[in-house]
C-alpha cells in the first residue's frame, strides 16, 4: 500500500489525516452547541406561540381536531381519542401521547428535524383536568426560515474556519518537515547514490546540529573505511591474480605430468607384461617337458634340478607379474579410470566362484576351506568384477599367511561367510539394507598397532613374512579403494595367536548419484597424487 510513495508524501498524508480528524473533533463541539442554542430558542418561540393561541382559543373555541388560525398562528386541539387514532400515522403524536399518559408531570413535548433543506419544529402541550388526567393535546407545527438560515450560516462558518486551520497546519508541517527532516534525508540519499555509482571521494556535509549531523559523520566514517577496504581488496586481488597465474601454470604442468604418467604406465604394461608373459609361458613348456621325461622313467638328477629351477622361474615370474598388475591397478584407481558396472548378482554364486579359484592354493597348503552362506541372502546390485577382486585378495592373504597346522596342532582353516545385515534403525525411512562378506582365518593374527597401518600402501608388516611371502604391499590398499568405489567399508577384527576376520560391508543397491561423486573425488585425488609425484 505504501510502496512507491515518497517520505514527504507519507508524512503529509499521515499528518493531514490526523489534523482532519482533530479539527473535525474540535469543531463538532461548537457546532452541536450552536445548533442546540438555535433549537432551544425556537422551542421557546413555539411555547410562547401556543400560549397566545390558547388564550385566544378560550374566547372563541374551535372544533376539536381541526387546524385553526389565531393571530397568524396555526394550531389544533386534539382529544385523547383523536390523538390515539392519529398516532398510528403520526410518530410525533404517538411519542407525545405516550409520554404525557405515562407521567402527569409531563406538560409538553417537542422535537426538531430536517425536512429536506428546511428545519421543522413540532410542539405539543397537554391539557389536563383537575385530577391531572389528560383532557386533550394542543399541537403546533412550524418551519421557520430564520432558524434554517442560522443553522446553515453556523455550519458554513465552522467549515470555513476548519479548512483554514487545516490548510495552515499542513503548510506549517510541510515547511518544518521539509527544512528539518526531508532536506537532510535527500542530502544523504544523493550521497548514497553517488557512492553506489562508485564515487568514494564524496562526503556528506549536513550541519543541522542534531542526530542527522551525527548520522552524516558516521556515514563519512563508513566511506573512509570502505575506501580503505577497497584498496586492500585491490591489493589482495592483484596478489590473487599472480597466484592464479601460478596455479594455471602448475595445472598445465600437472596435466602434462599426468599424461606422461599415463604414457609411462601404458609403456610398462606393454614392455614388462608382454615379455614376462612370454617368459612364463616358455618356462611352463620347459617344466612340462621335464616332468614328462621324469614320468617316462628318466630319474636323473639333472632333470630334477631342471624342474626345480623352472619352478623357481615360474614362481618369480608370476610374483613379478602380480606386482606389476597391482601397481597398474592402483594407478588406475588413483587416476579415476576404474569404471563401475553394477548388475544384479547372486551373492552365494559369487562366493562359490571365488572360493573355487582359491581352492588349489588351499589344497596345496592342506587348509580347510569353508563357505557359510545364510539362507536369506538378497540379490544385490554391485560390480561383480570388483567384488570378486576384493574377496580374492582377502582369501589369498588368508591362505598365504595361515599355517597348515597351528602351534597347538590344529589344522589351519579359512572360512568365507556371507550374511544379510538388518537396516540401520537410526535412518528411519531412508534405512539401507546391507550384506557382510567376511574371510575368517586361523592365522597368526595382527596386533592392534599394526592394524592401524595395515591398509597403507607398500606396507608389509613382518620381516619374516616378507622373506617368505613376496609382494608389493598394495593388496589391502587396493581393496580399501575398491570398497569405497562400491560404497562399502572394510572392517578388521584380529587377535594375535587366534586369527583374523576381514569383512566387506556393502549396500544391496548402489546409489548412482553417490557413484558419480565418488568418481570425481577419485579423479581429483589422482590429480593431486600426480602433482606430488
């Protein structure tokens, strides 16, 4: 309602409205008083006229109920029966009759009202008997033009005076507000507009000796601080531009480093794995030929040594190939190049397949391999290849470090367990169902201090283990990164001398939005890694 109206117009409207109400309230008192005096005078005139008419009527009585003129005065006499009959159509007679009949002390009744543009006065006098009972009513009705003229003149004088007072009040208020309030406000507004246009050298020069001058001083101090802050900001922006240029150059170098790293890894993949696969293949051929000669009956020491040497070549070649594959896999993960291809899969079938792959190694070490799969396992949606890689890593480590017979004489065992976990109760309607796949072994166990650093890259815990089992120390680090990509987590429970349990906890369905965010995050971490290298 008030939007778009200037402060001056708002003040004038509010003050003008308030003055109008005050003037009307102030003028209503004399207006009612003056009208009351005019009406009282006319009522007295009506009373005197009825006195004259009644004295003349005694000498020459007229028929009752008829209008009779006596000395220019028109009045009539009504009996109580005539008054009662006329009261049905004449409200004045009805009110007068009721008032006089209710009280013997009432001797007259009068009223005044407007009839169009004329003031009409009515007067009724009671004629009573000796016992105070009502004997008749004298009724007088008149419309004096003089009274109407006086009432109109009084109203015109009061309205004129009110308009003059209202105009003078608004004029004085406008002059005061314009000089004391609106002029400083306009000056501040003009200064603020100049500041908005970018001129910070302008200053407000209000000298009124009141709060507006204090506001002007505060505004000028604010402009000084704003100019100082702007200069500081320009200096910071200049320094930031320099840093941005340096960052741009660093990003260019980073991109080039990442490109060279990719080319190097591609070269390693081709230059190392290809001839290494050939070496392993030829070594397997030579070993199979030597074993065939041994099985044919040639039991010479030379053939036995040849088989042993070829087995050493194969073991070393496969170990080297495993190292290269681990390094390449970690590089792919850090570069964010691992593609997740979720698909529905049966968890029991996956566990059976992975356990079948590790079974030859377990049988070679004479370990007991067991699968424990719950009956309520749901169909999960995840990347089967990555899941198999994590489980195979857990199982291969368990088989590798679990002895065939424990110090207590118990045969070593490795258990693969899959179970359905209930949804977390603290998540309400957004609760996520999960599954847990655990690899439990009866190996030497891991101490608490080693558990804290077990998933670090290129870390092998014990020197004796290192000598017995070669590797890069990347298996668990890769498994942790893959579990993160699958929106899962890895838990470790271990006790020295009693074995370990590695658990992978996965949601039964992947969150596609979170998968995209994880891919970007992994690519960013890969870029940082390339920069550090």
